[in-house]
């Protein structure tokens, strides 16, 4: 598969990704995805995307507190 962003080749991986859906951050662990090694673009298959959206819709997830580094950079 070619990357939609830079047109380089994507590689299949399994690991952790983060998703923002309706302003909420989700961390998805142990998921298969494709990643562009050139630009870092990550893509889920339509089947996996559907499973994730169903799990989110049905609240089939565990809420955990994680620490995330936050950068505050003023404009101009």
C-alpha cells in the first residue's frame, strides 16, 4: 500500500496507536495497522476501524489515567 501523504511504501505493524474521535483521545493497544516509515502516517484497515468505532459506541473500553506531555507554544 502507498502512503496517501507522501506516496512512499507502507509497512504492516502491530502495536499502539492514538486516535482522536469527536475531540476525545483514545489509545488503542495491540492493533494491526500500516505505517509509512518516511512520514509516520498510520492507517487502519476498514475492518479494524469498524470494530473500534463499534467498541467506542458501545463503551467497550477501560478508562485509565495516563500522563501525556503537553507543549504550550505561543503564536507569532
